[in-house]
């Protein structure tokens, strides 16, 4: 087949199948990335909730209220 010859139906079908295969592979890779990010977001949300709970406990305990409100020495 020369560059001026139109592609045959078989060649066009093969090209489409190759493109589809590459797109399916790309989709699988992107799904893996999204799943990993979703897991990371869930982990970070749990971690943030733990920090919020810890800060709330410290605020309720009154810890640090008796400290003087002075500027640090480097001011």
C-alpha cells in the first residue's frame, strides 16, 4: 500500500482496535490513580478528624490559659 492508496477496511479496523486497546490501558491507569487518590483523601480526612479532636480536647482542658500573653523574645 502506498501513501496515496486509501486504507482498506481491514487496516482501518486494525487501527481502531489498536487505538481502543491503548485507550483501555490508559483508562485502567487513570482508574488506578483515582483509586489511590481516593484512599489518600480518606486517610487524610481521618487524620484531620483526629487532629480536630485533639485540639478540641486541649481547648476544653484549659491547658495554656494560665500562660502570660507576652510577645516572644525575638520581637
